[in-house]
C-alpha cells in the first residue's frame, strides 16, 4: 500500500467535494427538467382541453348562425318557387324579425304586393278592352 500524504488526502477530499457538487447540480437540473416537463404535460393537457372547448363552442355557434340565417333564406326560396309556379302574388311571408332578414322579407312582400296590384289592374283593363271589342263586333 502506498502511503498518502496530507496533501494527497486534501486533494482527494477536494476532488470528492467537486464531484459531489457536480452531482448535486446534475440532480437539481434533472429534478428541474422533470418538473418543467410535468408542467408542460399539464399545460399540454390544458391546451388540448381549451382547444376542444373552442371547437365545441365554434360548432355550436355555427349551428346557431345557420338556424338564424340559412333557415329564413331557405324559407324565402321556397316561397319564391311557390309564387313562380302558381303565379299567386297574394302569398306573403310572415316575419317578426327586425334585422336584415326581416327587411328582406318586408321588401319581398312589398314587391309581391306591387306585382299583385299591377296584375289585377291589367286584368281589369283587359276585361274592359274585351267588352269594348265585343260591342264593336
């Protein structure tokens, strides 16, 4: 066995202290990294939850907007087709909305009213002309 001098034992002790300090720093960094990863996983779960909640809210909002906008427009299209096929200009759309859709329905009803009045006036004038031509014949 070799004999250690006090200087050697002091160097060994300092080396052990340095290694221990490095090991402690490494452990602290490892714990710190693991804790950070745990927060990230928790944040990732929270992010996924918020994203899923956002998708659900957007879907519900889209369905509501479809009901508020598309349904009245489809109703208008159906009434337009009916008027076009039957030539019945007395048909009206009922609407209690005070927005752009309500304005559209109001204008459509006014247009049908004008067409109905003009059609009736033309029909009356046609009958008068037919009666006059019958008298002259």
